[in-house]
C-alpha cells in the first residue's frame, strides 16, 4: 500500500452514509454496463472490489450471482451488508487481496482503480484472483472533466478558495483517463481481448442533496469545503446555487451530464 492509498482511505473514513446518499447514487449509473462487461449472470462467482455501500453487490445478487464483496472501510462494509445481505462482505483493498489465485469467475471494480496508488498493480491483482478465461471489468471517471465534475471546478474558481493539498499519484503509476488509457492499463496487467468505451449519462439530483455531499466532506470537493470557515462555505454555496442553475429543470432537479469509462478483459 502506498502513501497515496493511506491518504485516500483516511479521506473516506467517516463518510459512508454521506457517500451513499450522494456520490454513491452517481456511481450507480455505471453498474449495469460494468456487470454486462463482466458477463454477470446467474451462478457466476463474483468479487466486487471496493464495494463501498454495496450497490454493485446488490445488483449482482439480483442477477443471481454468488457475490463476495470487499472494502477497506468498516462503515462502508456495514452499509454493504445492509444493501446486499446475501453477499459475503469482507475487509480488503488493492493491491493485496486475501484470495487464492483464480478464485472467482468475474471481478469488478467500480470507480476504484482511479483511487489507488498503483493502478497497474491493482488491476494485476484483480486478474490474479480471476480464473483463467474469467472476466475483469473496471470503471473510471474520464478526463477531460465532464460537465458534472466541471461544476465543482467552476464553484472553486468563482469562490477563489483553496483547499488542502490533494493526494497525487506518482506520474509513473498514472494512466490516461480515457478508453485508450484504461485499455492500456488492463493490457499491461496481462488481460487479453481488452475493450474499453465511454458510457454517457445524465445524473438527476435535487440541488440541496447534491451540495450535501461536499458539505459533509465527500470526494475531493468535500475536502476543499471542509477546509473553509463558515463564511467561505456560505460563499461557495452561493456560487454553487448560481452556477448550478444552468442545469436546473422544471422538475426542480439538476440534470448533470457526465460519463464513465468502462473497460474489460479476460484473465489468461
């Protein structure tokens, strides 16, 4: 585990409920495409790595899969047990999983490899615990940023604030957040028949709910908000309300365009 991994895990500690009620709903848009890519169906032995609040595990159970889910955060695991009571939920994190080689028919990681300090080692570990000819599928947020993610950048710029120094990957460990970059990562990790694509969607969310994620410290924008005093937070909220209005529909919801990069390949 790298220093980057330690910082990331500390940043997520105590955020489980806030994540599940906000950014977790955003991440859920990629679940069906991810499971389709991994060929999840009845009887498949699936490992869900970085399960978070358990949304992937619950969806896989609904498809009839036999699900094991791992996450390093105990509060996240409690939520996962609640969401997917028939799954085996265990502690664990990349790049060192406690399973024998070839244990699972398929392994998925929804928005996980973009949060680990050594993505290549992480994907190689996903491949290791997948049986020969089994499927590995992963997702990542793309770059350049989508409109949904640029909203937070616009709020920061308009507010003139600075947050704490963000954890950054060693450039030698990073990968391009594009279909080509994610496919390169899976291929380098030893997977074959790798394919990657961008899946676009619109996240519909109540404006106050969407603000409540960063206000409770969720994600990188949350660390910025938490680093400010009350007056500055109110200033940021003012700019958030103003800028986000461009996405506000007649139904009172924000309709935020975004996308995910999804890649899959087979274990040798």
